[in-house]
C-alpha cells in the first residue's frame, strides 16, 4: 500500500533509472569531489601550537603598554581608560614623578600600579580608544590561559611593557 501511494505521487521524471539504482556511479562521483579537495584545495587549518596563523590587523588580544620615542612610559595615569572601561576591570594607582625617575616619564604623574583583570575584560578596545597618550593597545597575543589561579589573570604593567623594553615608534 505504501509503495502504491508513493508511486502515485512520484512524477515519472522522479523515478530512479536502473543506472541510479546501482548507486556506485553516485558514490564514485562524490569520492572524486572529495579527492579533488584533498589533493588540490589549500588547507585552512594549521597544526596549532606548532604552527600559528597571523591574526587580523584589527584583532584585539592582550594589552600592551607603549613607550615614546625617547623610551619613556607614555601612560601618565590620567584614568581615562579606567573610566571608559565597561567591565570595570582596570585598576590604576597614580604616583608623583620624582626627579630620580623623571627620565622615564614625560609628565608629573605616572601609573605606579596599572592592572587589568583579564577574567573580566571583554576585549572591547575602549581603553585603547580612550587613551589620549596612545599608551595602551590591544595587540595580537591570544594565548591568555595561565592556569586555574585567578590571580594569574591579573595583567600587570610590568607584563604589559615587556615587549617595550627598548624605545620604539608607536603606531597610531
Ligand atoms: S578592552 Fe574593554 S573591557 Fe578590557 S580593559 Fe579595555 S576597556 Fe576594559
Ligand atoms: S593608559 Fe592612557 S588612558 Fe589609561 S591612564 Fe594611562 S594615559 Fe590615561
């Protein structure tokens, strides 16, 4: 009965020919497509972590703090980034610049403490946009896992300045 109903509603062009019912040609056709991709299509995956793909120019990864052309810390502890942060994850303590450390700072205030809680950060980039001194940027580092300890996810100024040990030109 079921077969009769099916045949009633099938158009003659929908009926399978004996060639179709062999199935083998369709399987071979599919395998040819698979083989073509296997041999000639460029792989989009890489064997991470041995291989890494470059991130996009606008990617927002871990924060980096910059120095100016004279090697001084660009951050002047103005708090703009802290007040712009929607996740409330930046903590800054400002310090007075004394004559002994003046050569490392362009103005009379500096960030004695500058910390970002990476577990709260949503990597929105608003701190970077708000900074009037071009001092903080979210760059390409995406390997942020540090273990199970919450304290390990507090990003300190020292870590953020690691890549800035030498004076270099900032991009902006
Ligand atoms: S990226 Fe966004 S959430 Fe993270 S510290 Fe900057 S402003 Fe805050
Ligand atoms: S990083 Fe920029 S916005 Fe944040 S306190 Fe320093 S100078 Fe101000």
